[in-house]
């Protein structure tokens, strides 16, 4: 076990940011804290780093490799922290920014100039910015600045790496490329890392494990495959990717749609788990009209509308779409191939 969070609660006045949270972050893993704004993910990250203090409770603890770090200063915890907006020193060039944490060391941690030079050169190569050491932050792209911020955090050889929305300030293409780069870097250095994000795609693509938070509590934790394909709550199902919500009943292998009958259960269906037909193949098909077809991309995205004016989203392969080639205004029947029903339900 690398990091243990035990019974941690954090309140700000009458607001509870974290409510008795317990979590184990395994050694060498890249773990995502995922959730909407206000779910408590950044507060938890800052408590791990020592930037915030949790509410006093004799049963609460933060342990690094089995040892409590309560009362330890940030420097004593030996964590590298990467902020969303880089927090680089604008008056320092790339080399000076990366070397900063090494130059201010004192006592037994003091490092001679040549050793600092070797460490920074190693990191410049690691982040693939070998020839940019004399540039200043304003002369770099957003992706390059974020890599410099990461190198500065790694320079002190931390026990753990903590990243707060590390790609949030970047455009989509740069964010995608930097995610892949960070995943490759993690596989090289195997440093236990925790990153905060509200981007589901980012968490699913990058993390070894995902911790889904909602209103200060952990809804579910597991591998990306587990939390996406085996959600334990309606919240997780809805938050992780696009989902359609129907009402009706399940009879055998068929779904009978009927939103007017009291007591029927909410039925969740992913867009890629719905098939479309020009005629009702069974009594469970839902009649809809095609409102929009988006052909650009690796899949065809179709927006439908049922008799209650409810929008339904469907994703088909181009091959499957070309079988019928539905057009705007066509009547089609939606047939779910996989449905999910939960014992408890919250209002989306």
C-alpha cells in the first residue's frame, strides 16, 4: 500500500466537502479521482499533499507506506504537486524552473551544482524538451509548460506525484497528446501518481484505477473497465459516458417501454447498445423519428425523438448504419441490446 486515507472528513463552515472517506492507493499505480465540480476530489488531493488539513478525529489518518503523516509539513511528505495552471516562475527559464526545488535545498538534502545540472538534463530529456532549457514560460506552448511543471515536480524525486486537473487549461488536441505522453512516462518511471479530473474520457484512457466521487463520498472505485461496464449506482452509470434513460418494464429478454404506468423502473441504456430497425422486430421496439445524423468520425451518431418529444442518442458503426441508411424524418424502432436497472435511483 502506498497511500492510505482513513475516515477523512473535511468541512468548510456548514459545507461538507468530504464525508468520512477511506481509500487505498496501490503502489506504482496511476489513479484518477473523478467527479463533478464540488464532489470533493481536489480537496482530497490537497489533503494528501498536506496543503489542506482534514477535520480533527482520532479515527482519521493519512499514511504513506504505512506511516502516518499527520502533522508533517508539505516538504516532509516528499510529494510532487502539479497545478492546473502550471504555476511556473515567469522570470525563470525552463532550466531554472526545473532546478528551483533542488537549489533551495539545505542541510543533508543540499545538492552540488554539477549534480543539479545532471538531474535537470536528465529531466529535460525525459519530458522531450532537451533544446528548450533557455526559453521562458511565455515562449512555450501550453503543453510544453505543463511538461516543465511536471519535470519541476519530479526533480525533487518525490515519493508520490499529485496532479490537479493537469490538462484542464489545454485545448482538446494538445490534451489528447499530453495524456498519451503522460501514460508512457508513467510506464517508464512507475511512480505512484494521483490525478484529479472531471473528464470521463481522460480518466478512462489514462488511469490504472478510477475513484468516482459524488457529494463528498466515494461512489465506486475500480479499473476503468469495471467502473464503466459494471457501474454500482445510477450516478456512476450516468456520469461515465453518455446514457439514455427510459421508463418501462423488462419481460424476459425484451424491454417494454411505457412511461405512463406508475411504478415502472428507470432503465439505463448506452447509445452504442441500441439497434435501429425500419420495422418493429418485436413488441419491445420504441417508435421514434430521426432528427439528426452525424456521419463524421469513426461512428455514426444519431439523434432520435420519441412520441413524448424525448431525445434518444444512438451510436452505430458505419457498416451497420449503411444497411438501412436512415434519413432525417424517417420512423425507426429503437431496440436496446443491453439494459441496466438499479435498486436505488437518483434524479438525473
